[in-house]
């Protein structure tokens, strides 16, 4: 799938393929022309992706070929054992989690999962968890704490499910409880936005010692479309809303709302999934080493202080 701003690159890549095919068919030496065109494509890619608008970053974060939570878990770890259910209502398929080994180290992975096709998206509820999803996540966090295992959460959701039945089962309370409990977890907690990070649906599993964002992701109290529909009564102003929300990884780091940015391959995580998974794995291991070197009480205190410093309260 090509995004609008990628069309000029696609045109040049099409010409490159034609030139390479011509060389094969006619045995004509066009190596210099091919090299020049490849260099031109590389330069155009760098310029394009270095100057993306905030809305274009949002589009990249939603690319259907981007790796999702289970892709990262399966690519980074061994012996993943998925755990199910909140022990109260049901097993929310939009929230997945379980123990896995990453380079011999046992870690609890938790994250929102989207689907690749229509059937999978319906099964995963488009990555929008119900209250039982957040309660399952908290149950797994407490299980990890019980056995002294670090926690890694992978955030990728357009928001918590807004349906009536979700509200009836206590959506707000479930998310609020997670916020409170995650502040006090005694084990290291790393939270990584791998795609969309919308509203309380994202925040419900995003209180950690380190909060990281992949380069082409977004994190905000509301999506650009929803913001546009509230302020302008139309989705037509979503690009303007994205600029106003300042929701990119660079914006978040500049406002000290996240702790770091994980670089993606040129063109986005979906263009080289293998490299992206290796990069994220390396980042997780390095961050775990840093956090495990801290005394438990100091780590919890730093976690609380970090979030308490966000914003100003006037009485």
C-alpha cells in the first residue's frame, strides 16, 4: 500500500525496474544510469521521510504492513506462553500477553493486537480493548511482580473500546486502576508505543520507568480525526488537528512526555520488519540492564516523580 507522499518515490522505483529489465532483455550496459537513478531514489527517500508532516507520521503509524505486538514478540523472543482471561468476565482478544524469554531472560510482554484482514480485525476488535482487557493486563503485571520478572508493554491502539457495554462493565475504572497500580509495581516496566497511542486506551498500559516511541508513531489524548470532528464538526481538518496536537515522537520527547525515540528503517518499520525487530530487541535489553541496576524503591520513586513532573497544577 502506497501513501500519497510516497507516489514520487514509487514512480522512480518503477523506472528503475524498467531500466533493469531493459538491460536484461537487450544486453545493453546501463549500469551507470541504474546507479544514478538508485542514488536519486535514495536521496529522495531521505528528504521525504526527514520532512514528514505530523499527519503523514500518523498515516505511517497506521500502515497495514507495520509489525504488530505479536510480530515483535514472536520475532524477539523464545518460548512465548500466551496467558488468557481476566478471571472475571472474558478473554479480551484485543489485549495479549504472556511470559517469554528474550536472550535467556524471562520477561512479561503485554500489548494491544490489531488484525491484518477484516476477519482478524473483528476478532481483535480493531485493537480496542474492553475493560476485561485492561484487567487481564493488570493480572499479568501482578503475576510478573510476584515472580520478580520485568514487564514490557507494546502500545498500539486507536483507543479503548467506546461501546455502551464497555462503559457498563467499568471501562474508566479499569483504566484508572491500571494507572494507579503501575506506578507501584516493584519490577522494571518498559512501555513502547509501536503504532497508535490514543487516549486512555494507550495510557492504561503505559505507566513505566521508561516510555519509548518508535520514530513514526503518535501519542495523544485524542486522534486527529476525533479532534477535528469536535472542533470543526468535520473530519476534513484532521491534518490541521494533527499539527495542533503535536503528537509525534519528536514532539513528545521535546515536551518530556517520553524518554526516548527508537529509530525505524528508512520508510517506516514495515519496510524492513527484521531490522526493526532487532533494533527494538537491542533497545529493550539495554534498557532492562539500566533499570535492573537501580534499587527497587529508587526505581519506583523515579517513576512517580517523572509522571508527577508532567504539567502544572494550580490550586
